[in-house]
C-alpha cells in the first residue's frame, strides 16, 4: 500500500482537520478534562481545534496526510508565546465557551506554559489520526515532517501528552521524557534532540 503525500495544510483543509481531531481525541484525558460533557464535547472540541488550526495555518506548520485524515499541528520557535497545547482561545473562541469551560482551558494552558523549556524549540502541539485511518503509520509520517523542519533549524522538538500509553509510543519514535505535571491532568513533557 502506498502512503499518500504529506502536504502543508491550507485554510481549505480546516473542516477535514477539525473533524479528524474531534474524532481522534474523544477519549483523550486533556480534552475530556476540558470538555467532560458528552453532549457538548463535539461542539467545544471543534471550537478548540478550529482555534488551534486558525492560529497555525498561516505559519506553514500544519502537516496532513490522507486529505486531513492524519494531522500534526506544530508551532515554530519564532513565536514562543504561542507555543503550548492547548492555546488560550482568542476573543471569538472564548465567547463560545461557558465560563467553566473557559476556566479549564485557560488553567491547563497556564500550567503547560509554566512547564515548557525556556530555550528555542519546535512544539508538536497536536498529533492526531482519524480513527478510520488508524494503524497505517500516518501519524508517525506527519510527525516526521515537523521533526525534519526542527532538525533543519538545528532545534529540538517538544511535545506534551496526557495519555500514558502515548509515552511509550513516543519513546519508540526517539522522544525522551523531560518533565511532568500532576495537575490539573497528569501530563508528560517529552523532547527530541535535533537529528
């Protein structure tokens, strides 16, 4: 089976990317902490991922494969105030969240930002594959595109995950744990040196 071409996302890819991420993160510990209600999860998660997409699409740092079926949202080091996952919502996104949801989003964002390294790095903010396309290696492929960009800049890559099962998956892909948070959701920070 031939792997589809990896492309850099454009605004036209927004709907497919958001749909993939909403489906991919339905059981993710952070997303379920932020949006615990099953009824409102799809709407709030779509707002959340749409906001992340909109903040990154013009930086040419979102890689997709399979028409958006797998996606990696990266933050370049040039704008460290935007590095981190999740990103605080802008006025438009914030207005679409109830106060309790907004407080959780901002609280988690603050905790992540406080734990990130102070040196320059490329940040893998979101990596997800639609469940219908899982098991094809596409997630690893779109992740490698961002790692290649970080290596070309001579910079390390950083990510964070709240899914304990992902820690070993990332280790096998060359990442190492460099720190963790216990609250508000157990979260591991991982680094991959430039190659």
